């Protein structure tokens, strides 16, 4: 939580965060509920996302068109976001209409009246969107990679669901799940912009009064299991690809690890910025991919470390061999003092862009609650990097990112590149080929 954030108690026991900033005539609103698509009922993947979309399809006697017109008439925007572990509704409204906007949202939560026909239409649209997602090779890649890396865990599931799971969802499922997801228990509210703290309290309590009082759907997940030993190739076969998508990785970091900041620093040096090793070797020196890098997303439990790029199919084998070799070298030799110093300065200075508006600062305390992060995760962010040494960074890399056990996911045309890729991957333990329609 930033020094500017005000944390206020509410009569219902929920937490309210306020970031007042009168310089702009807008009020930003955010409410976060525990639980995300990883907590969808088994066999009904995609339900959380459907519930969020159906919220707009019928509200307290208003049709879908009437609800959208009411939002527009207030000079407001309203969006729904679903992650593996949290469900978030966020919006922005002209300050003078904040009361009317929150009242409309309270009506939405209190009485979801979307008719069966609207819900069934939303389900059909979601099924159609699966085809669109399969047309996007990057979406296919991430979906297949996480499905393989986190097999059997909540993180392996997709917010989109699939034809079978969406087909199993009924209008009654949607209404029942909405009643259990949008409840007071565990909800966290934030306001930013042109709003006084006392007004934020009043609006928050009005909104909370509209929520159900049943216990929230449990948001916990078990820790992911360690990946299979060895290097394993999952090839998503899609015809007529002139470009091949590559993602290589393993389990990454937990925000509660004592070496968390050190690993983030190591990742920034390796693939987390434009001047990183991966960008320089793959894009700048060889021109194989417009973008190349590595990532370490965070969540409630340990998430992934992955390297990614998209290259012309004729360069795919050489590129994947280079990426694995670069990771092996990183683990064996570590980073240099010069890299550590320069990247630490970059991370500390660039943090200013993460806290330069009230809206950005508001996200931090909400994330701390939703993802069960350490209370000082954001307020102590730069200090942790500044205190991290080269030795600590190299120790974290060696401990967390051994290159012997890797999940390697590829989207491309098997007949064109598979044999070359298999030869390019040292000590490949297994190959699995699936059609892109099954990813």
C-alpha cells in the first residue's frame, strides 16, 4: 500500500481503500471478490467468465440495451476481469454521477434478471469465441503451455472453457454461481480520484448492502506440483504456419519466497526488458523475432517462469536451441555485477511509472488482499531490489530455474518443423503432438 492510500474500516467488516486525487473530475471504482476461473466447478470451466458477461444482460428490470444506455448516460465505463484467483469489477464515472453509478451497480448485484434466452445467447457467443481463440497462435500457445505445466492444478484451467464444459452450463448454473461469487464475504473495495473519504465510505456501504451474505467460494489452491523430470515437448500442430510460436519454462516464484526479489531481478536481466539478454540475442543480433523475453507472473501460489518468442519456421530449431543454451548459461554462470547494478537502477527508477496516478496506486492494496501478498509487497518493492546483491541473484537463479526439467510448448506445422526441433533440444525426454483444435 502506498503512503498516499487511505485504508478505512466499514461497518460490514470489509476493507476500503481510497486514493483521493481532485485534479481530475473522475471517480475510479474497483471491487474485488475472492476466487477466479481456477475455482470454476469441475466440468463447467468458463462459468466465471460467463457470469461476468451475463451481469450486463439484465439488471433489475432493465434490458441489456437499457443497462448499457444507463451506463453511457452517466458518462461511465464498466468492465469485468477474471484471473485464476480473483474476480474484479472496475469502472470510471464523471465525479458528479458517482452516486447514480454506484446505485446502478448495487441494483445489478441485488437482482440479476437476465432471461434464459439472454444467458443461452451468451453461452453460444462464448462457444463461438473458442474458434476465434484458436485462430490466435499466441493464445493457443499460452493455453497449451499452462495446461501442460500445471496439469491437474487450477492454474492449468482456462477462463474460456471449451465446447464440452460450456455446453454443460445452464442458465440456472449462471444465476446460482453469481449469487455465490458476488457476496460480501471477502469483497474488497477501492475508490480513486475526485472523491472524499467519507463519500467513499457511504458509497461502499451502499454497494455492500446489495451483496449476498453467504460465505464466499473458497479462493485457496494447493501449491502446484513440481514438473515432470526431464525436457518434454508439447507440439500443437496447426497447418500452414509460416511462423512458429515457442514457450519454454518451469515453475517460477512465489511472492513469499525469501529470494523472490532476487529472482525477479535475475529475470529482468535475462528477458524482462528491451535491453535484456534474450532481446539482444534473438531480436537485435539475429532478427529472429520481433519480441523475445521471459516472464515471472505472480499469484497466490507459485506460478510459471517462461521464455517466449515467435520466429519464422525455418529459424525455429536454431532459436529454441539458443534459448535453452542461454538458460543453461544463466544458471551455470549467473549474471554480472554490471548487469545487476544497471538493472537494479532501472527497476528502481521505473517504479515511478507504476505509482504515478491514483488509479495505479489503488490496484496495489487490492492485489495484496486478492492474492494474499505480503503487506509490504508494493510499498517495499524498490527497497528490496536495492538491497539485492549479485550473489543473491545468482543463488536464486540456480535454485529456482535449473534447466534440466523444462516444459517446451510449440505452435506450428509439425510436418515443417517438428523433426528439426526434436534434434535441437538436448536430452529430450518425450514428445506429445496434439491438433490445434484440441488445445
